C-alpha cells in the first residue's frame, strides 16, 4: 500500500468565540476570547496527518478571497500538496462560526461557501495523482454527489477509502457507504444515521451493528472521553480507551482522531493500534484551545504517548 494519503473534502476558516454561557435569544453577552483559525473537517484531517509526518494530497475548493489566500499558505506551511485545491471565482471560502463554552463544549454554524461548489470533475482532474495514494479520506462538507464520485473512483482504482459521515445527513446512501473500507462516525452522528438511541455503550454497539448488517466492512465509532469502538463485518470487535485529560476545547477532536488514525494505518495496516494512537492524539488536542493549532507535532505526540 502506498503511504500517501489523499483527503478530498472541505476547507473552512474558523471564527471562534470563547464564552462562559451561550446567549439566550435576543441577549448579548461578552466573550472572554476570540480568534480566527484554519478549519474544516477535510482540512483538519489533512493537517493532523501532515503534522504527524504523513505525505498528504488535498483536493478541495476555496474562494478567491483573503481567507482563501491565507488557507493556501497554511496548507503549504504544513507540507500539504495543494495543486488540486481549486480556487472558485466569485465565491467566498467556507466559514464556521464557533462558540466554545467554559466546559469545552462547542456549537458550530457552518457556511459552506466554495465547498458547495466542489464538483465530481475536480476528482477526475486530480485522478492521476489520486491513483498514487494508498488511502482516500472523505467527509460530508462537500456535495454528496462529489463524495459518491470519489467513492466510485476509489473502488474503480482499488484504493481503500475512509468515510467520516460528518456532519451526518440522513440522505447519505448506505449503499455507497458500504463501498468504503472504513466508516467513522461519532456517537451523535451514529444516532442521526440510524435513528437509534446512543446513550450507553450497549446502545452504541447495537446501532453500529444495525449499520454493519446493511453491509458495511468496518465501523469505528468515536465516543469522546469513552474512547472508540471498532466492529467489523466479519465479527471482529474491539473497544479502545482514551486517556483522561482536562478538556479545554473539543473543537476538531474527531478530525484529529481520523488524521492520526490514517497516518498510522497506511504505515502499519494495524486497526486497533492505529485507534489507540488516534485516541491519545485526540486527547492531547482537547487540552489546548483551537482546532489545527491544538494538534500536536510528531515530536510532541511521541513525548505524550510515552508518558
């Protein structure tokens, strides 16, 4: 398997406010802190993998605006290949307005912008380079038709594919999801996709098995402080705990898990081992403010991992 990873997905600028309590309707409250940062599920996953040393190709869309220019520089700074980050004229780069409460809980309002203009043709344009990759990583912040085109391209070229169904949409085709090698929702997304309760670990397991019965190959459910759960279509099952930490900001934690998971998986082919590292990597990230800014470098993570 090639160790190169392709991330096909979203580029979003985060506009973040930190606050003790979310305002009620019609209420104005002062925030304690504010910053802008590079985000978007696709870009976050690409950056986490790149920070850990992976060779990453990004296929995405940005606007021809200040945020778009800033983002291109951010990709290049992390060593991510940007030839197929498409600049869309007359469209703004995607923006996420994020409120983070003092307990670390976040609320996000997403404007997709250029991400909504991502077309299946952009996948074909990047086709020759995508064929050199050992894994394609997808999320749902670009149009579903483009996600499906990427899955079909991966299948046609025998490239393994991981789908992170986030943000969860009930319209997602389970038939297409079954063509993916990995399906990685968090417990909330799992509940939305199945319509089943997900309060307890037993309920999460039952909801995961409901999807597996439809033909999924591997489902990995990220469960925050409860760790992650892997169940395969051929009956393998493993729960991987995470490290207990003092959470400051959970924004982008699921993306950091996926970035670390794919970075390790393309090297080792070890699913439980990659989950263990990914759970610890995500735990380290939530101890800091920010999204990509909170993701550890390879050196920082190895030090934490050995503690």
